[in-house]
């Protein structure tokens, strides 16, 4: 059953992409507990942010293995898990609910300080409508009462676990590989699923299923055509730039014009819900190195956190797939983890640990306009830089040039007492060429990210 979680199909999916009103049963929820982004000074923006990581488990999986994974999450500094609670696992036949293992899983997570944000999906054969192919797990429910009853029973049964924060309604429903139905059919499943969650556990957030890409037409259909903005609290999307995208689609332009249209539609037509990138990753497949992956994560985290609307980044995934397991889809599916299939931590494990230590603080302030970059030698090729302010007065500066090798001076608006540079493996050293305002003689190498922390 684990194979179903590996059905990414994103090469085909992204080829489909131009990128590369309130229902009476689903009253809107308050944004006050989510720390909506606010302007703090000209050019600055503060917001609440968080990280999650995906690792899927089948019902009955060895909980000792799960506990080891939770220990690794603690080491990463990520305290939120995302994965599936499959309808086919927990109601294998109509009315036959089986939540015993799920209670053990949630209790184990709580003992490790792990919060849970599951997505619900994987239609069982007995409940499937019947779609365009032989698969049934991605079919819409044949009877929405069956779907409502499953969601209600699960959310009610699991409501005693205060570490379950939300439920996500299906996953990647804007592509046929993951939702073998229409937008209207998804809208109906969203409405009934959200109503069940609100009834069973009013404290839990309801998440729209994570979209494969910033799909403007899909979000407009939900919020304008069906006037259904009140049924969900968060709009998640996914980002696999440079693994399953055309060469022209990279981290730095993934949140480009199409994303801006998407974010504007959420702001204008929905209810300004936060936008999360709750699934992102880079595969160390043949031809891609662990250093490539580590630099990708540094670039992605800096780029995505600098976007005003993005409040969460979800890592896909914790571990590579073992080579003796079959996967459906591209070979890259084997290599998306931060840990190899034999348990060795990749370089990116240290990079993500470093960046959560530096940036998983609240509120985090994006202050790109507080940074002045001057090229002193050479020529910039494709230069990118972001500056973040921590609530303790520290500043985190991340800079890279994708093509050029310039030497630059970096001047910050807020003075600091010292500067530390971090390497991708998390080791640190003092940066001596810092006078309290300017880091001098910062030499860049194509594609290599440099990370600095300015002490207050």
C-alpha cells in the first residue's frame, strides 16, 4: 500500500501547468491564531512561519521505526509531521472503522513533541465512484454520505489527540493522476469533508488539498464559481522546481507571475487564507549530487520564506525509498529524502537543520530592502539575496549567484556586533571582514549559497 504514496507523476503533471463564499455548514474561521503577515517598517514584513516534513506510514507499520523517525525530526528541528490517513486503511468496508493503530501513532507523536497535519484521501474500492482508469484510490466518493461519515468518525475518534492540528481534504486534486474527477466533484467532497471536521472537532483547521502548482483557475472555481472560500482555512501548494519541471522553471522563478496571479486570487476571491508550500523537494537522482540538494534547500527556503504570503514550508521527505521497493512514476521518487535508504544522513539533512535553527523563529521579518549589495570585483551572473530579522535582534543573510563569480560587499541597515558564516554542513566560523555594518570581500561561486548570521 505504501506504493500509492509515491505516485507523484510530476513530470506529466507539470506539463499541464502554465509554469512549467461561504457554505452554511462551514463557517469561516478566525485568522488571529495564525499570525497573519504585517508590515513593520517600509520594506519589512513580519509573519508567523513553520516547517513540516512528510513521511508516510501504512496502518500497522512498526512503531519502533516511526519512533526513530520522530527522533530524526527532533534532530532536524521540525516538530510537524504531514502524511496520509488513508480512507482505505481506516474504513476497509462500510462502517468498519479501525483506528487502534492510529491512536498509538498519535500518542507516540505526542510523546516526541510532534504535531500532526494529516491529509485524508485514498478512496477504498467499496466507496469509489469509478473513474477513467482501473485505479480507484483517486476516484471521487460514489456516495458523499459515506465520505462524510468516514471523516466525521475519524475526526471525532481522534479529537482527544490535541497534537492533531488539521485535516487536509485529499491531495493534488487539481490533476487527474491524483483526482480522477471534476473540480465540481472535488468541491462537493471538500464541503462535506469540511462540515464533518467542523462538527467532530471544531478546533481543527481544514486545509484545501495541496495543489501541484499555483493553479489560478482551480482556486477561482472554488472561491468564485462555487463560492466556497469559507470551507477551508489554508491554501497549500507544492514545489518541485528542478526535479520535475522544465529547465526554465527554477526555484527563483517558481513564485513568478503565475504564482502572483494565484496569490492575488486567494487574497481577492477567497478570504486571504495563508498560502503554504506544504510539499517541496529535490531528488539526488543520477546526475544530481547531495551538494546540489543542499544548495537547493538553502535557495528554496530563502526564496519561499521571502514571499509575503508563504507561512509554512513542508519538506518532502525524510528518507529515500529502499531500492527493493517498487515505485510508480519517475526514478527520482527514490531519492527525495534527506536520509539515504540505508540510513545515512545526506548533506541536506545538516543544511535543513541549520536553516530551521536560524529561521524557524516567530515572528520572522523579511527585510530584503535593508540589504545593499555592491559588486566590487567580477560580474554578477544571476545574483540573489535575502535578509531576515530574528526577534532576538539577530539577522540572517543568504546570498548566491547561480552563474557568476563576483566578489561583493554586503551592507545592512541595522548594525551588528559580529558576523558568523555557516557552511552547508552546519559548521560555523567568525567572518572577520565585518565592521558592524558591512561584510566585505564576500566571494561567490556559481550555484553555491553563502549563509551569514549577524549578531545583535
